[in-house]
C-alpha cells in the first residue's frame, strides 16, 4: 500500500527520488500519464493486472475502451530505481505533466503519483472544498 505525501525536486536528466517506503516495495516501475494533471507510477508487476481489472468488463470494439488503453499504455515507460533511490522520468512525460522543479510524490493506495507541487496543491484544495459531496457520491 502506498500512502503519504512527500516533497522532492526534479533533478538533472529527469531524475526524481522516490520515498524510501515506496521504493522498498519494488525496483521496477511503469510510469505513464495521469488523468488529473500528474503522472501515474505503478509497480511493474501490478500495471498489467491493474489495467485488466479496469477494462475486463468492457468490450474491445468500443472506442472509449480502446482510447483508454491508448492513454494508459502508448506513452508508458518502464523505469528502475537506481542505487541512490532515484528514477529517470522520460522528457515527454515531464513535459506532459508540466513538471518543473518542485514536485510532490504521493501514495494513492496501489500506485503513486508525481505532480508539480503548485498544481497538486491547487487540485487538492479544490477537492477539499467538496470532500463531503465526493464521499456521499460514492455510496
């Protein structure tokens, strides 16, 4: 399980440190576009299983299904934690998520997210204003 909020810096060559509690679980990850502004980072052994669970009840002939698979896989990249606890993010995903220098790495239960710090806090602030209605809509 991945939980918590950690502040890191985007280093030279697209390197970012992963929190020790996250990288202790695996060295191999899949990074891809996120859906709300950041990047999704899945344990490599969980990525295919996760996508299968999301799409198992959807018919391949439906355009929305194919489009979602494209969004999650076409720009996905395997990354590995180095001996210093860092991963190298590809430039095209750094640009896609508008990552600059100050980052937030957050646990989102069975995957992690990497966001530009300012954008992350703007997004979370908007969620907090609607926390009760979000929770009620899940029932």
